């Protein structure tokens, strides 16, 4: 089998990782031709072609150079690989890719996830973080594989067969020029076969170990990513769903139609101790709306509270349930039917209302589940004066999009002022309504004066509290 491997390599910082990649390709049983894209001249030996130059004046455009190389040689190879210079693809990864591809439709591509090794010698899946999630609508079987689409298409590289590359080229999307959108420029280049060519990246959750790529620098540890054991409940849930031939819908569309993930609903939040601190001292029973992997809810459990959650979807709900949280259906009507005559001392709605077409109706319904003197806590996105000023100064295109939001069906997101939410709360019969600004970094500890100043200038949340 003839393979073309194209690697993007800036400067000399990652040279030690690049040398590991070159050694891995050289040791394979396949014939592997290697092309290194670089911004400066380099010499890695006669068997490595170094292509010097940026495809665009933008200094971050280097990775887009793989497109011209692959297009020019599309008829010369059986397999095409692109990776960043610190992401290792092994011979077993290639074998696993080829085996799974036999079972895929022509618009499906076997995908990978990246991992790093922590100081505890455990794998940490750096691909899994933030607002990305397993789409419960995508779970399917192909042969003996259980597959699902993970919405973070970036894994530092990809593999395409010659027919897949041809299909990507024929789509007209593969050769799109240098740009960025919901991903930064480096990640955009690495995800274009999936996001621009009508192809879907499917990760084999039943055989995940063979579809993991080592991110050699281990730079994301402690910042993003989850441990292998924390992913296990989600993998088990998807296996169960695939076994019964079942898919499910998410609670709502959590991705805003903007060129950023900043306003998407977060699935992997840290424990929001700042929110917990705002809960009433008498509150013992809690209802969390739109629960992700359950860190904040687990924080409440740790204080002896009883917590029920309506998760964002059935898969992420498995992680919350594994922390001991009572989860019910990821469907508002079905969940409300199960709650029926139950009442809660506190209901938390964290960055949910902006994603709903009719948030007032949800507030009305939830108010009926509050106990007497029960507390409703609503968290909203907040840009803040300093952040807004800085973004306008940089001519951030997201500010222009936010200013133009008027059609919810187009953007699946809306900016809600605290005034309108307070008005809705009053119409629900709630009282003692007040709002606060919060900075959500629970690791920060400040004096009261410093916290107030930070929140006023850089707060990312507006918190509105009300009572039954």
C-alpha cells in the first residue's frame, strides 16, 4: 500500500516530536512518502520532502498547504494522511482505519480522538471538553462496530482513502482557501474533510482504543480533557443504545449558529462553586435544568443536598448519573410528566434560556415546581463593558454577528437582557428578584472589593435570583 503523509511543522519548537513521527512512518511495512510543510528550510534526510512556504500571508496558514499537495498527487497513493507535527499515527491506527472503512458508507469517514498521558499514567482524552458532545442522534452500527459522531471534529489529523479524497475534491469544499470560523485556523485546516465536503466523521466507540492518537507534548493536562474512566459511562450508554437500535434527541440544540463555540452550552463545566454559594441556606432539594457531566450537581451532593437533573442528552446524562445524581428524561415534556407533583427548594437554569425559542414558557412551567419560599436561579451569558470594548477594538466579527441577531431560527441563540428575564419572573408570580454579576472561575479567590471589581469589568454571567 502506498501512503502519502503530510505533516505541518512550524519552526523548530516541535522538532523532537516530529522526529518521532518520522521514525514511526519509516518503520511501517507500507511504503510511506513523507512531505513536511514548513515556514523555514530544513533537512530531515533524503526520504523526507520539505515544502517551504506559506499558502497565505497569514502566519497561521501553513497547514492549509496539505490541500495542494494531496490534490496534485491524488492519483498516486492509496491512502492520504495529514497530521500536526506532534500527533502520532501508528501502524495499528492505520490498520484499524482500513478495517472499519470496509463497513462504512461512502459519505462516512473513520475518525480519531487525541489523548495525553497524565502523571498518574492514565489516558486523558484531550478532544473531549467544553461544549463538544456525542450526538445521540448519530449512534449506529456498522458491521461489528458501534459508531457515533463526536462534535469536536478536530483530532490533530486525519486519514483518507483515495476514493474518500476524490469525493472530498469533487464536493468543491476540500480546496477552500485559508480561513477560520468555529475553529481557529489550524483546526479549520484539519477538519475541512468533515465540515466542508459533505462527509461525516464517525468514531468507533466500541473499539476506541485503536482509534486514539497520542498528543505527544501533553500540554493540555489539567486544562482540558477527561480521564478514560470518566468517559466509560458514556461509552456504555452508547453501546446500550446501539444494541437496541435506538437513538435519541438532545434536550435542545446546544450549538449557537455563530462562528464561535463561546456561546454554546457547556457539557464539561468545572464545579460552579460561585453558583452554589448563592443557593439559599434552607434549600435541600434541587432541580438542575440542562445538566452536563454533573460537576456542579455533584458539588451540591457533597454538601448533603438531594439533586435531580434533566440532562442535556441521554449520553452525557450517564456521566451525571455515575456521580450519584438522579437523572430523568432529556425531554422537557417527558421530564415534567415524571416530576408531576414534586416540589423543589431550588431550581437552577444555567445558560439555557438563550438557546430556547420560547424561554418564558419554560420559566412558567418551572415556577410550578418550586416549593413555598423556593428559589429560582437563572444564569445568562454576559459580555461586559471591558470585554465588549476589547472585542470591538479588535473588530471581532462575532460582535457584528451578535449585533445582528434577530432571527432565532437562523442563529439558535438570542441575547436576553436581565430586564426581560426579571419581567418574565414577575409574571410567574415570583418575588424578591435581583441580579448579580459573576466571574465563573471557581479557582480564583479574592477579597470582597477585588471580586466586585473583577465581576463588574469581566463578568461572564449575569445571575438572576427569585423566590416563590
